[in-house]
């Protein structure tokens, strides 16, 4: 039998594209399933956006139908009724200063706890970690009483409360990340005469950028969208969430204005999230590492 005759069937078997076709088919099915799941998860947001242009009667008759017109009357009415500029400024102030406070306090605390190898530092770290599993409802009433006694029932007073509630998770993430920072960098700076604050702010803190961005995103999303803590601490209609709550009462259900208000309040934080989302996975993975 000639060499050409032997190579014929082998060549034919070598050019069999069936496994490749099956693989491509499987990938296509996976892509379609992923797209359907993505559409399922984004459907509530799409419904809110669509219904924000419709009247209450249209929403009641058919909430999934497209709007008959793209009028901005609902947005104008929601803007005026919620006093949007004021509540937006309050929410932005609370979110920015609370997030900055959490980052500053928790990063310094985690640095000291990670670099101090004593039983006391380990105890404080365990205390921060344990507080992560304590439900907010267990200390909600004492918190309200304490806030009242300390005159913290205002926009500026709620900021230290948010800082206290947000530090445990931030300390846990920073603590794991600081352990991966080479100690030799700090030792070299200390030999050159740099003090601990300078070493932290000029050398260590810039290296914590990924986890800092992650904490900023998570805490900003939490504080911006929080409803329960402002409800029990602040006066009525002090933040965006409390203002939106005014559209629903015993004798009132204004879905159209509520939808428009939701779009207005969600737009800034969604844009912030989209701009910073690339840091989430990287920062969470790095901050969770234990060395």
C-alpha cells in the first residue's frame, strides 16, 4: 500500500470540523442564555425608565407598554415636588463626606492593626470583623436614642454614624491589602528619617488605590441608596430616598412621579459606578487576601 493511500484517510480525519462546530454551537447557546439573563436583570430598570414618561392611568392599564409620548412633564413635577436641588445636595454631602471619612479612618486603623503584632491589635481586628455579622436592627433603637442625646439628627450629624457603620468592612479589606505591601519600603523610609504619618500617606496609601476605589464604590452606593438610617435619624424629605417616599401614602399612589424621581436620583450614582467599576473585582480580590 502506497504512502499516499495511507495518508488519505488520515488527512480526511484530520480535517473533520465537527468538534469545532459543536464547540462554536455551545458558545453561541451560552451567549444567548447570558444575554437573556442580562435582559431579565435589567428589565426592572427598563420598566422604570419607560414608565417615567407615562401617566398614572397608562401605568395602571399596561405598565409594560411603550409611552405614547416622550414628555418631560413627570420629571418637571418630580423635580419641583421633591425640592430636588436641596435633597440632592443633602444626599451628595452625606455620601461624599461619609465615604471620605470611612476611607480615611479605616485605612489608618487597618495600617496600624496590620503593622502592630500584639494581642491587643489582634483583638481590635477581631472586634471589627465580628461587627460585620451584627444585624443593624439589633442596635437600631439604642442608636436613635444616642443620636438624639448627642444632637446628631441632622445632615451633618448622620455622617459620623455612617462612618462608624462603614468602617468594619473597610478595615477588613484594607487589613488584607496592607499585608501585601512590602515592609522593606517602609523600613527604608524610616531609616531616612520619615515619620509614621509621612510613611503612610506618601508611600503606603498610594499603593492602596485599588482597594480604596472599591471601598469608595461600595460605600457610595450603600449611602446614596440607603433609606432606613435616614428614615430613623433625619427629618422628613431630607434626602432623595425620603423625598421619594412621599409619593406613596395611605391615600396617594403617584407611580409616574415616583418613576421619574427614581431616574433622577439613580442617574448620578449609576454614572459614578460605570466610571469606577473596573476597580471592583481587582480591589475585592486583593483586599480579601490573607497573608
